[in-house]
C-alpha cells in the first residue's frame, strides 16, 4: 500500500477518533445536564416544599394558550397571559401556592389530569357531566355559550340545525366539537387549536366554526382574521370550571379561594380588565352536573376498531399516493443530477435542501394554511383541499429523500458497466434503462423500504390539517372517552401491523429481484 493511502487511512483514523470523542462528550454532557436538571428541579421542589406553611408547593396548572382572551401568549415576552391566568394566579396567591403554568394541547389536558402530571388545569374548560366522570371541577368561574362563525361573504347559519350537511371546523376535544358531531350529515374537521379552525373557515375550506362566544368575539374583533362574523350566538349555556384530578386534595382550597376573590371584588376587577363588563352572577355548581352523563361515555371496542380501520385506510391512501408521486419526483431529480446541466443541478439541490432541511409540519402548514391565506390577501381566490395539500407536502419530501438514495444507487454501479453499455452503442437513456437502473433498483430497495415505512408514520402529521387519519382517529376517540393509554396502544399496534406488512412485502420484492446465486 502506498504512502499516500497510509496517510489517508491515518487521517481517517484521526477523524474517527475525533468524532468518537465529540460524540462521547455530547452524550456525557446530555447525561450530566439531565441529572443536573433533575437534581435542580428536585432542589426547587424541596425549596418550595420546605416552608409549606408560608408559601406552599407550586401548583402545576395546565392550559392551552391558544384561546384568547382566556389564555394566550403575550407577543412581547412569550409569557402565557389572559383572564384565566390572572384568575388562577390570584387563586394561588389567595391559597398561598405559586402557580407554575404548563402549556399543553387542549385535548391533552384531561389525560394529563388523569395521569396526575398536573395539579389543575384552567383553559376555559366547560363543566360537562361527561367530563365530570373522569375529572373533578371547581365551582363555576365563567358563563359562556356556543356560537357559530361564518364568512362575511358566505351564507349565514343561526342554529346548529341549519348546519345539516355543511362543513364545520372545530377544535378537537371541545364542546364545539361535540355539538358539531351531533349535527346530522355534517362534515366535521378537527384542528389542534381554535385559530386553526378559524383559518380553515377564512380560507374557504369550511362553512362554519362552532366555538365559545367570548373567544370567538375576541378572535373576530381583535385578531388578524378578517372576513369572519358571528351568525348564531349563545346556542347553549356553559359554565367554565377549573379542572382537577378526581378526589384532588386541593379542590376545596381552590373553591374557597374563588369564593373569597368573588366576595372581595378582586374577581370582578379581573373580569372587567379582560371583558370590559360586569361579571354575571354564577351558580355555586353547574346545573349540568345534576343531569345524567350522556350515553356516549365509555370505550366501545367495536367503535374503536371501526374508527381505527377507517383511519388506517386514510393512512394507507396517503402513504401510497405520496410514495408513488415521491418516487416519480425522486427519479426525475436523480436523473437531472446525472445530466450535465449545472443550472438544473443547482435548482435540484435547492429543492432537495429545502424539503430535507425544513420540518414537514412547517411545509404542511405552509401549503395548506399559508398559501391560500397569502393568495386571498392578494385578492386571488385560491383554496386547496386537504388531500392534494397533504399529498403534495408528503411527496415533495419523499422526492427529496429518494433523490439522494436513487442517485447513490446509480453511482454505485461499477464504471465498467457504464463503459460496456457505451461500447455496445447504447444511448445515455438506453444505458440507464437496460443496464444501470435494473442493477441500481436492486441496491436501493432496502433504503426504499425504509423510506416507505417512515412515510407510513409521517402521514400522522396530516392530522394537523384536519385529516382523520389513523393517529387523529385515536385522538378523536380519546377526546370523547379519555382512555388515552388503551387507545394509543391500539393506534400503535395498527401502525405496527402496517409497517411490518410493508417490510415483509419489500423483503419479498428484494428476494424476487435478487440474482440466482
Ligand atoms: N369551552 C370549550 C370546552 O370546554 C372550549 C375550550 C377551549 N379552550 C382552550 N384553551 N382551547 O370544550
């Protein structure tokens, strides 16, 4: 072996050593910070817990800060503020417990309470008989009701009955979602937050949004969403309560603090600050709690199986469509990367870098919510359905990844094969088709299988644009039954069945394509 190759092996060895050192360093740092973090938070807990008589342990309070004016992020400092936050802080002060705000998605709040990972939640949560089976509520602290929002230029619906057969956008797990689900023939699409549901309406992909009056009023009047109006108001009477784990030791403390804030006038002051109005009188307990919980409660295995199967169908559809288009796009990109066109190369690289270098979630939002909003602001009427939006985002991603896989497959074919094809007088296209591609395909089959399996799982991201694929079907069931563990295990198993089947199919294919020994 020549000198140079020794030198390069040695250099490679050095690089490898440096790499190992850096990796070990990173791992050690991660471990240390984890330990340190645990220790510090333990210390914090101890420090807070020690003088229990003066200031009690901090209460961890969950909230979904996407529901102004109840809970929102202050754009200037990123802190969570709002009516609910002012109220819970006053309650904490009254009871002698600092409040630690834990932001979380709305449909995660009840499971978090059930898991006791938070002490309480304040999030404009309506007291319902159904929810009261899984969690406890404080006494009512706010009176609200459902409203219907429509586009200024669209038709008006004043009651839920009029929404029959229409497209309704809602926030997952809310009372608005429950009301919409009861409308016969309505196509309900669920979103992770109310602003997203309103965006869906503004973009023309829904006919109405059903949500709480005060939040909707705020969104329509103060937020940047133009072209929306309320067409039906106070369709129901709902009371908000602070949610707690069942038999929580702090329920009584919270109730007592609420009463004393109401008596001292501090509650009214907070109310005026956010609503510019006098608070109504509130009953000591929500009237609905006297009614019997609806028959919907409980987890029905047959419905679960049906819904998950429906979701799996959509997941499969998305995967197959996105993979097919992605394969076509990836092949095209890989081909162009083989061709002697510098400008085209650069464009391809740009495309690959963009779609590999940005989160798919961002791309989905950009295509589905961003693009129509932008074009409509420019007075260009444009809407995109969720299927084309999801398939576009997913296949652009797949194409970007597959381009590299296919390119390396093509380039791995021995030079001799290319030269032999040239010697036989093949054109570049024939050379690819008859000599290079058949061998390259065999080599890239394992990474193709990887990509396909990854894609099956990645389609769950389409839930954010209101797709009821497998994961969202599970989420929807959790939102009505609060059986998070059982349902997500079932969801995971269905994904597992799908991914293992895919891997078996690819293995078969590989065997079929492999040359006889
Ligand atoms: N009041 C409604 C409910 O309890 C909607 C609450 C939504 N709150 C939120 N922070 N996103 O279902």
